[in-house]
């Protein structure tokens, strides 16, 4: 799986003061999510359909 460090971008909903930041990277058919405070830490990798379903679920709240 090829998620390069430079491929990650910060969520527009993240804290502008550098606190709570979620970053995402896209790879064909996959989306990786990580905590910007731990860029070398673990990733949550979702299929693109799972990512879309999660976002739809969150936007309903």
C-alpha cells in the first residue's frame, strides 16, 4: 500500500491551532486516516466505499 508522507492533508474540520488534527490520504480505492500528532503511528485504512459511508453517517448527525 503506497501512502506517502506528502500525500496526507489535514482535515478542514481540524483545530487551526495545531491541536486535534486528522489527516487523510487517498490511494486508488482506499483512504487512509491518521492523527497528525503521530505521523509515524498507525493508520486506519478504509475502502473508498466505507469512507463515503462513514462521511454520510457523520453528516446526518
